[in-house]
C-alpha cells in the first residue's frame, strides 16, 4: 500500500515536471516566433532549428523560417533549407533546389554547405 502511494506520488510529480517542461518549451517557441516576426535573423534561424525535428507542420514552418532567413543572405539558413529540400522534410524533396541553396551558402564560404549532402 505504501509503495503504491509512493509510486502514485512519483507519477504525479513526473507528469507535473513534464507539463512544466512542455510549457517552458512552448513559451520559448512563442518568444522565438515573436522575435522572428520582428525580422530578427538569428531568431528566424533558431526557430527553424527548434521546429525542424517536430511534426510535419512544424517542419514546414521551419522551412518557411529558413527561407525567410536564407533570402536575407544567411548562409546558415541557406544550408539548413538545402538540407530540408535534399531529404524532403517540410518541403517536397527537390535535389536541384537543395543544390542551389548549398551552392549559395558555399559561395559565401560557409564550410558546412561545401560538403556533399546530396
């Protein structure tokens, strides 16, 4: 009986901790969205990075933020967007488009874009 009560208390504590972590992550994403919408380049990239491992809708949003940052000339975002196109994550798989984004980033001297990712 005592073990059952202790286990129940631990399970409740874990659920509470999990809810706090989820709430904290959501607050962080909301902050990044606000900053990204204010056209802050670093926030656009960070938001894309935070979303790219989520659901398909999250990956599509990540691609949109990487595109926004890539169009501002960020070689990091260009590389990230190229990767999404190369694997078809959040966008349709498109090796030619992936290559174009890797090429743009590589032209800026961004080393990660100069490796063979296709």
